[in-house]
């Protein structure tokens, strides 16, 4: 059974940092590009960042470029999202996804003072 | 960025009805269009990929069509468990972008 389990979400003050993790199992993690997608409360979906199978290529939406870093550890089947200089508009549920196919249940990130 | 215009935003239909949801891309995205179903409090679920390919395990009453800029998701006979919000996603070019969603309710 495919599982993607996100962790690391919490309440954080604006300007601070947070790191999300996504542990994968049930499929060949190293064969899939991976991504983070977010959804602000009562809003639509927003594709945040993508990483290639090797980790050699990454893509970010403009609003997070320079602040967020996506990475992966294929030996541990784990995806990460380092989020720095957080803003209130980053408040959302963050989903880990295997390029849009498999999805985790999401982790809530709240940025507020 | 490619804009995805999804319609309608809200849809009320009866069990057994044929339901169609549309997505229009602001430029050609070939067939790089996915459809997702999201139930309240849950993660999105992939229904259709690359415009018309049914994801494994998804009931055959769901189908997708279109190419270029105009795409359609069809539910041939609405079931109670289909109550959800539906999103389209273009994955032709970065940044990937979603439609705003269609909330489907039972009449």
C-alpha cells in the first residue's frame, strides 16, 4: 500500500523557519519526481515546488523562490521542504505528492504572531 | 503562468444525472491535464491523467476528454459518493496551475 506521511507542521511566527518531511513507502520513491502542493484554508490548490528523481533539478513558484528549498533523500525515501522567512500568506495545508499521483494526508502550517 | 478557468464553480445535480465540468487553459497545454476529486477534509485523489486516461481503481463512470485548451470531466451517472470538489491541473509547463474548483452537491 502506498503511503505518504507528512510531518513537521506547527504554529510559527512570521519571519521564522520550519521544515516539513514526507516519509514514503509502498512504491519506488527514487523513480518518481516529487512535489509539495498547498491549500490555504477554504481556498484552492497551489503547486509549490517540484524535485526531479535524482534531486538535481528543482522548480519553485515565484512566491516561494529564494525562501523555500525542496530536497529529497532517496536512501530514506523521504521528501523535505525547508521553509524560511515565513509569511502569513504561507499559512496552508501542505501536501506531499508523487508528481500528482499519490498524495499524503497533508500537514497544517500556520504562520501567525 | 498558464491560467486555468474552471466552470461551473458550483453544481447541483441528482443521483443518476450526467454531469460535466469544464476547464479552459489560457494557452495550449496539449493533453497535459489531470482531474482530481477532493472530499471534505481529505487529500485530492487523481481521477484522470493526461486528459483522458482513467487512473487505476477509479470507477468507469468518470471520463475525461479534450486537448489543446478545452477539457471536460464527465460523470456519466452521478452517485451520492461523488459529492466533492473537483479540480483540474495543467502540467504542461512550469508553474503547474490548478483550476479554482467545482463544488458538486446533490439536489
